[in-house]
């Protein structure tokens, strides 16, 4: 699943992005999903749940790809 997420501010926390894009059903589930090593940011494994995601970055995992754009 490929999708684009448009920021409403300068950044969004990684766990919130996964929740808003319906990759996970809740923020708590998103935190566990990240901690299990299921998420990459710009091709690099990311384990920080509150990592700030900015416009121009791409978040990927098995079965999803999210391109983040600015306001």
C-alpha cells in the first residue's frame, strides 16, 4: 500500500504517523510495531517511537510505503 501524508505542522511523531495512516489501529500498537523492528525511515531501521518525521521523508515496512509532504 502506497500513500502520501501531508503534514499540518513542521513534523509528526513516527508512532502518530502510523496511526493516522491506518498502519496500526492505535498509538500503543504503533509503539510496539516500531519496537519490533518493522519500520524503516528513508531506508534505515528506526526503533525510536517518537522520531520526528519531516516533509520529504519516506516511511516503509512490509506492505506499506508512506511519502510525507509539507503543508
